[in-house]
């Protein structure tokens, strides 16, 4: 990709797995005909930013500029761009490109691209050579098909986490047709779980939050849950045995999955979006008895992500956030590890000018 850089861009980067994020400069590419340049106003902080910055999933390539929950304004368009114009309020999520030609891409399921989608950071463009750098930066250049429109009437900062946490939880709820009349549970009231509760409630389901913390009941009710199920309380769990049509599981730490499978009714389904670092074991009889299903889900395609954003606009759904400066990012990482965030950090990228 032989192009002149679009501009020198301030950013924050991890230079190794063992060092904190520090100020960094990078070159964004020049605008190609179908590219959109976006001035980044806010960027959400996802737990996967920590995993990749610290090489906890292995395969990290440094320097890494994290950030895939990006919202901002269009500051430049390529000569053939038809979908956006200067000043539009837009977002970018986990993907910035895909092969466009495989079966999954043709079905609008770019997250399952058979050639591998181009991740927003710690990846490469589709040439498999040019590195990608994320949203902890002043601006980004993205092919227009991977740029999303945002609801104009909702707070921009609170929309940022929808680009990952939002679509990660919306997609399985829609894929498995969660709807009014169903009894649905969300395991975990965190960055993902709090969005899932809002979505399930908006879809009309009788929604419950499963948590280890009884003191989260007030939060759960405010998010849209009818009640909580305390997973460490035998009586609380027994009350809901074999009663849920669908469970969305956001747990990212090791756990006993059978403990939760027993809450599913016959033909009930559990979709897993959390990814523990160690294998999970369970007795297959917990599935066989009751003809239950356990499945996984990975973000959503571009069409579905736009659908999710439009749904949020219709139902006035945003993330619950703590707004921070870029200088606070290393402390924010440590707080996230301790689950000390209500419920998602978002960086005010204007503070990057102070570095």
C-alpha cells in the first residue's frame, strides 16, 4: 500500500506487554477513493484492550494503539464516498475491513470472514501487511462500508461502548429471537451484562440478572431487570430451576457452567459471549437431559451493528459510563481488572491534546 500518510496522529500506545501505555505518534494513510477520515471524539475502553496490550491472548504485535469503540465526526471523504459527508456523526467498531467475497461476508456476517476480518487494531489491513491502529488516537481512516451512523439525539460519549459491548450482546439476543413472553437471564452485571439487560428488556422479555452480588439489585432493576438471581444463594437459584428460555452468559472468569445450565427449561438456550482464559468442563448429561443448547456468539456484522444503533436510537439506549482523560488510561486498566467501573470507561479524546 504505497500512499502518503494522511497526517501525523497523536495516540497512546503499548510498546510492550510489560509497560504502561504512553504517548505515541503514528501516520494515518492518505484517503483512498472510498475512505472516510474521522476525528475521534470519544473511545470506549474494552477489556480486550487490556488482554491485547498485555499479550494475554498471545499474538500481540507492538506498538499497539488500542480502541475499537470509536465515535466522532467525519473530517474528510474520498472522491468516491457516497454514504457520508463532512460533519456526520459516525462510529467504528471492532472491524475496519473484510475480504467481502467469502460466503460469510456476502451474508453480512463479516465477523466470521473466512479470510479473516481486519481488526481495528493489533491486526492488518486486507493486504495482510499494513498494521492497524485503534481509537486511542486523534483520528482514523476507514473504508466507508465499515463506518456506522449514530443516533444524533443521544450523548455521543455514551454511544461509544455500543460499538463493541452493545453489538456483542445485541447480536445473540436477535439471532436467537429473544422476544416478549420469554423469560431471559443475563449472567453478570458488567460492561457487557448491563447492555444485555437493557436490550432484553427493550425486546419485551421478562428479564432477570444473575449475579454473585446481592447489592447489585438496585442497579439491575434500574437497568430493566425484574429481579436478580444470586448465584451463590442456593434458595435463590432453586427458585428459578428449569425456568429460563434463554440465558446470555457474559462471565469471563473460570466457573462451573452446570451451575447455570440447570436454570434452563427444556429446549432452553445459553449463548456465551464471555471468554475465560481456561477451558470449561461440564457433564454432557446437563445438556442431554432437557435437550438444551450451549452456543457462542461474536460481535455482529456491519448491517446488524447498524440495526443495533438504530434500535438504540428508537429506544433511547446508551451505555452507563465513566468519562476519563487519556492520562488516566493505565489506572483505568487496573480498575477494570478489579471490576471497579460503572459500567464502562470512555476516554475523552480531546484530552490527548494535553499530552
